């Protein structure tokens, strides 16, 4: 695995909007050369806010082991609010602006990824082409397309999408390459709903691929998703080599 340097930083220290984020930088980068960007959104938490270093743990446990081959700048913030809440989105906007001012980033080679709550936000933001990420990898997550969906109403929201007669929601993903990772053994977020959403999107011609993990891996075994994410890195590189083209639809299993 390519070597990375890890840093833990604070955005706007001392301000009310301050939050911590983790940064992984490839050691073999060349000065001045634009680097790919990976923004990684962590899973849910208990209480009012995630523990400090939650993003760093996610980055080290899964994201860097899975996407190291991309030689990308990888950043994982601690959430200041649910990612798709206006406050959560504003925090991400501030972080991305700060990174762009500091580092040479190639936004034509960029990935938005997230796990569980972060995966749902990946669906949400990619549907809106937010920040122009050229590929998305939602993990252990169903599509969430409305900002104010509460955790207890996610299943109803997804069911309404899948049952929509005209499938108009699929138009949001016409040119948004997605590599969706989900385990059949997920006991929290139902695999079948994700599988059906991907089937509907593929039928409509969306550039989407489903990477299925076998039922031996549960929702909370985050590190065990790294192999599937490494496959996702290969998919991302293929997408980046085809400017303007989506990934070929398909399904890959472990």
C-alpha cells in the first residue's frame, strides 16, 4: 500500500464553527502537482455530537486502506451536525474551500464516499452534483434524497422511491457514476433496498455498479469492507480515464 502521512487538524480554531478533521497525504506526491481528492463522511454516532477524532478513525480503519492506490489527498471531518442538515453541509463547504486554498487539487479526479449515515449523504450530495465530485462510493447505505429524512423514517422514504411509478428520482443520477458497496449480512441497513435501487437505476441507464459483500460481514464490521473498497479504487481509476463517460453498470460479488 502506498505510504501516507496522517494529520489531525482543526478548522477555524476558537470559533463557534470549529471542528476537527483528519488529513491523509500521499508521501510520493510531487511539489505543485495537482492531486486527486477523496472526501470521506463517517457513520452515525450516539449523543449530540460524534467523539473527537471520529473522522480520523474512519479514515484510518477503512478509507486509506481501501483507496490508497488513488494517491489522493484524503480528508475526513468530524460532523458538526447530520451531514445533510444545512449546518452539516455548510461545514463541508468551509472545509473544501480551506483545502482548495492550501493544496493543489485536481477536482476532475475526485471521490465522495461515506459509510452508513455518511453513505446516505453520499447519495444525497451526488444526486445534487454538490461540489462536482466526479465519482461517488456510498457504503452500507440506501438512497436518501430529501434533506429532512430522520433515521426512523429512512425505510419509508426509500420504499416510496422504489415504488414511485414513473421513477423520476432516477434522473438525478443520469450522469453521476456510483460504486455502491453493501453487505447481504447488514443487519441495520437492508441490503435488498439498496439492491433494488441499483437495479432500477441500471434499467434507466445510470452509470452505477453494485459491489455485494457476502452475509458473513455485518454492518458494524467496518474494516472488513476494505477489500470491496479496494475494488472500488480500480473502478474509480477507470472512470477517471473516460472523461464524460459513466462507469459501466454491473454487479460484482465477493
